[in-house]
C-alpha cells in the first residue's frame, strides 16, 4: 500500500471535482467534494493505492481491508 495524495488546495480540489462534470467527455466522477469541503483540504484525508509486485491491484477486498485499518 502507498499513499498517493494528501493535503490539497481549493484549486486542486475544484479541478478534481470538474472531472466528469465539465470536460464534455464521458469520464467517471473523481470526487463528490468541491474545494474547501474535502478532508484533504484540512490535512486529515489521504488516498492510497494497493500494489501487488509494483502493479496496481484493483481487488475491492484489498481496499476494504485498508479501509478497516483507517
């Protein structure tokens, strides 16, 4: 497991919020939170990625286990 992001700014969060909403392309939403409403902005949120031999591991059960640790 690796932490891939931590604290962020309003502008960074707003840019993530715009993905899937304003680009005109069919993209999935990245976040539900606008700038100032994310726990990342307050320094109490972080994103993780589960790796298996340096390969991104998409198994949902692995993320459930990581969530329990959080």
